[in-house]
């Protein structure tokens, strides 16, 4: 890719672009405030700065049922092209590529076009599409240098997928492999790999599934720029995608501003540090009854300073058969409706390092009935055996997260689909549910309240590891003995949910 440009080099030519754009618009640049705000956001350190931008109609549609339709006006399109020149990479999804065959250049303004990046978990990008053809033909962008095309796809897959990858590679396309997350390319791993390539800033333009994915991961977003067109389309938008996934933590905006750009209104701001928490399907008190934030007056814990707050509801001493020691037993409430975190604590963990910890989601079929469809029960019993041998440790049992958060009724419905041949991920998706609705930040807060300094985390789930950083200094996978009923399930958790499941012991 050559030397990384970053926000500094983009800012260096910004004043010249202002002058040129002002001349083109009779001395006025209506979107100057937008560009200034985004420029400041690109100066953030640490995580790769990311600008989420898209155009929508007044009814929240970004696409019409009848096919492709131009939503924003010419002036706001020019603003979008100027924003493109300020970023190193421009990211879209394969759906947008297939539907629109976009160029992804900054042709409406002076400056260099960004690196085009396509999220394509199934590698559906045709070698005849415009982005590939432009790369092959050597067509240049604004300054005579064509950015390299990157296609991001998931690891593994059928042989024909990698035959297509080889064909694209021969055409000069760079294929980037990342782990799978909830059936799609891991966004966090994608940004890390782009940063390693020299992309110090990323702009996301869509389509619907990609926008929804970032709205559900607000911690990855720096700036938000939404162009609202004075039209009603009656079509589809990110909200319909989020509803289908059942996403729980959504992006909200800080420092929100707006300006008129041509016939459109542009709304822009920073991603808020605390995500919006829907309660009973509603956000921030909308449709709430006589309560605060839609909680009907109940004294529920609410997120504070970006951390999901938990509150201790009750506690006692506890003796259980598997652990020959007196334990503490504490029950915590969380901001999530119907969720409780039960903490079984052996020994003195306050101020302790390397405390053995297991975060375990409720599984009635596996934990209580001993179902052979999953490995939940064996993992729970394995950790209780560890707790018996260790001088101290904590089991966090999350009630209300049955079936990776979809509930027992839908979990059994998913079982019915699995009997017809779907795996555990596709069964959820076929029901219009997310592959995994759980979050584990509240578990980290419980450990903080217990005064634990660091933990030895017993899990195969990378999401638990991510949520408990930096407490989790050591991660220990839990082995289970597979059987003929859960072999496919274990393979799916390894291949599609990135669990560190050991498959060498699997039965045939």
C-alpha cells in the first residue's frame, strides 16, 4: 500500500480543497463544519478512527423495495467525496457491491481516493465488477494512483470459495482473512488488519447490514455523519436489520450538530461513550410508563460512564455438593430485563491475583437435564471440579441468557431446525434471531465489585475473553468429552463462532 497517509497528510491538503470547493460553489462550503468535526475525530489515538456515514430518507430507508434509488442530492454527494479523501480506507459490504457496482472514488473533488475495502464473508465478489475491472485495467483516481482493492472474508469455507479467491488474487485483488463473528466477518479483526496494512482511518458507507453491524458496535465508531433526504421511500433501513438481529446495545451520538447541504440535512457527531440500552424493546424511555428510561419506575441498574452497572440484591453463605468448602453466594441485578448474575465465591478473592473464574450462561437443558446436544453441563461441572481443588475462585452464573440470549422457547425452536439439518448459527438466523445476543461486560463489573485484581479465565469463548480484558491475564480452555449428538455443534462453535474448542478428541 505504500506509506500510510493518515489524518495528518489528509489535513495538510484540506485547506486547498476548501478553497477549490468554495470556488466551485460560489464561495460557500455548507459542509465545512462537518469536515472540521470529522478531522478532529480522526486525531484520536489507539483504536483506528472510524467514520460511519450514510444517506437515508425521512422514513429511515437507505434502499427502496423497487431497486436502486438516488437518495442524497448533488451537494451532499460532493461532501461525501470530500470526506472520502480524508480517510485511508473506504469500507462497504458485498451486498452494496453486488447491487450498485460502485466506483468508491473521490472523483467529485480534488484529492486522493481511499483504499476500497469490501466485507464479503462468502466471497461473492465477481471478477467482472467495476472495482476489480478498474484495478485490472489500471484506471487511475484523482491523482493518478489507483488504490489497491481489498476483499475481507472469513477463514475456512468450501473449496469453490478459495478457487474464487485465487481467481481474484490473479487479478491483483488482496484477499484478507479474518475470524468469523456471528456468521459475518469480525469487524474488530478487520480494523486491526487494515491498521497493520497502514490504514490509519476508515470510512464506512454501507450497505444496510454493514451499517447495522457498526451501529451495534458503538465502541468501534469515532464519528457519525448521516445525510437525511426530504423524501419518503417506504423501503428498508438499518433499523429493520437491527430488529432482525435483536441487537441490544446501540450507538447514540454526543456533540450532535446539523447543517443544511443543498436540499438535504446533514446530522453529525461523535459516537457516545455509553451505548443506548433498549428496555422492553424501547430506547431511553420511549413508550415507557411512569418510569425513568422506560423502566416503569423500578430501581434498575443503569449504565454509568460507559460501564454496565450491576447492583447487589442479596447474599448468604452456601454449601454445595461439588465444593467441600463454605462459599459466599451473591445475586446481582443488571440493567438487562430478566437478567441476574449469581456469584458463587470460594475463599477470599478481594485483592487477589490469578483467581480462577468461570462465566457461565444459563442452560436449562444442559445444566439441569444433562442434554447431550451441547457441552454446557460438562463445562460447568468441570469448573466446579477446579473450584474444589483451588483455594479460591468465582463462578458467575448468568440467569436470563438461555440459548445464547434468545430464551428457552426460541432455543427449542432452533433445536427443531437443527434436526432438519441447520447448524446452531443458521438455526438462529433462520428464526430472525442473532447467533449470539449475549454481552459479558456486566460480569466484569461484578468481578470489579468483588475486588478481584486479575483472573485465570476458564472459557473457550473469545467474546468472554474480550469483555474481561484486562482482568483476564490467563485463559484456560475447558475440555469436554464429545458425543455423536454434539459433534456438529462443537465444530460449528469452533468454525463459525471462533471458540477454542479442542476437536482432536471428537468421536467419528
